[in-house]
C-alpha cells in the first residue's frame, strides 16, 4: 500500500494541507476497503464532493484517514505467543508500504482533533435532522463506527450504533420513507445492518429490531451480500437477525420458555446447515464484471459454518445438539471450525474477498485447540492487517489469545464454552 501525495483538486483547494492529504488518502485507500469491489461507482467515495457543504463529513473522513495513516506508519501488528517467531513469512509477496512526503508524524494527533471536531458538529446536526440531511448525518455516524474499527473495534462504536438506531426508526415513516430507496440509503442501511449483526454476535442476548417493519428488508440484505465487504449471504444474515429476536435465557426463564428457545435455535441451525453456497451463487448479482464467483462460494461456505458456530454457542455446551458424546448431535464445533479454516485457506492477500475473512475466522479460532491451526489463524490475521491496517485486528488477536488461555486451563470434561470468557473481558468488541 502506498500513501500518495495528493494533487490539488479544485474541490479541496481551500482546505489546509493536512486535510487535503487525508481526504485524498480516504478517497484512494479507505474507500476501496469499505466495499467488496471498488468499480468506480463507490457510494462512499461519491460523497467526497459533499464535504464542501457538510464540514462534519469532512472531519469524520479526515479522522478515519489520519488514524489509518497512523496504523500504516507506526502501529505494527504485535507478535503473539501462539506464533513461532517474529520472522514469520506472513504476507510474503505483498507490496511494502512506502510513503511520499506527508503529515505522517502528526497523524495520531490529527485523527483525534478531527474526530472531536466531527463529534461537535454531529451533536449540532442531530438536533436539526430533516428529510434533506438525514442520510448525510447517518453516513457520518456510519463513518464513526468505521473509525472505531480503524482504531481498535472496542467500546465507543456501540454509542454510535444506538444513535443511528434512533434515526433509522424515522426512516420507516413519511417524510423520511423512500420507495424505492436511493443507492446511498441502501448503502447506509446495509452497512449498519451488517455492523448490527457483527456487534450483536458477542452479546448473546435479545436485541431490538434494527430496521423498521415498514422498510422492506430483502433489498437491504441483497445489497449487503453483494457490496458490503463482509460478503455474508443474505439468507445467513436473516438467520442471525432472527436469532437476536429470541428471548434471553435467564434464571427467570420458565422451563417452557427455555425449551421453546432451544427448539427455535434448533430450527435456525437446520436452516443454516441447509444453506447451499453453490445454489445461492446461481442467483447472486455480481458486484463487478471481474467477480470471482468461486471465491464468493468459498466465503459463503465459511460464513455458513461460522453462523452455525454462533448458533450452537447460544446452547449450553452439554446440549444434545452439540455434545460430541450425544448420539443426536446436530453439529460438531471442531468440524465447523476446520471448515472455516479450509475455506479461507483458498483466499490470499490481494484477493478482493480476503478482507471478508475476519468474522468467520475469529469464530473458528475461538473453537480451535490445535497449536498449528492457532498459529495459522494468527498469521492469517497478520496478513489481513498488512492488507487493511485496521486496528480491530489487534483486538481480534488479543481476544483470541484470552480465549485460548482460558480453553487451555479448563479440563476436557469441564464446561469450556468461550462465550462467558468473552463477556468477562468487559469490553463490547466489534469484530468485522
């Protein structure tokens, strides 16, 4: 990846040098990562000209870009105890990062200053939201969630998601309702929906519906599976959404309610297992004329197994559906994890869908007990970081290390579910 010195475009001629630099970096580097294929019709990049009219959009783009530059220039991925040595061949063959003259030394401070300016302007804009600016305000909030991923994937993203949820509820009624939806709104809602699914994964609790019932969910799911960089098939996203609607399993649950929850999870597991990536691909709408459908099938299969791992982990580890000692076990968690690793092993740095691997790989890693597989997972996350330079990958490695330490300390016959360990970490993490 190369950090280029930007040309002086008429659009940004009135901006000071640092802002021009970061806006150019945002348009040429970050926008590419936020979609599967950057075909020249990228709705996020298409908003760059709007910065002259919306300063809050400018500052949040600069904040994202400046922190990204900081990651590239001085925030390398740390070595894990689960990796053999620091001379790993991860990323061999990938282009080295080079820099032209630019404000690299001040990038961390520049990111924090721009973020604070954007927050101040966002607070004012939210009080004057109307049908003319609501999409810009929502895109700004979406870029704050994105900033959290570039930074670390911890904590603050949840506040922004909660704020977005309140605004998105307005979109279900006139004058905000759009039929059909604009491409910008489809982008906003599909990305928010994916972040909602990802962010809810590790809460393992009931969640409110994110999209109003008056908005058709199907076009959003279709757009997400094609364009969002997670590249998760719509049918699997729908299964995840339905799982969040199940009531919490608490000590106050009656036996009847508890049994009903288990029955619903079993049905969702069957649906996930029945999902056929090859059949799904026949009805898939390519995002690019250069689409590699075989890679789409690979990542779809990885997501299928990851969704099954998530659903299975909602169940107690002694439940007959997942207990290896049970004759009625529906899934084997180790087999599911191995399948995720197998599918992802066919994707390499430089492939458009390589950026889609982290969430399924994390869930597979949480089930991994094999030292060589754990090392491969860590090395692959390193390769992904050298492709994206997003800080949430640091967090992904640290959380996996905590899970593996926990799994290695508990006995084979003990309840060794990693879910509670993730909850005990005390941070709401976003793994994307």
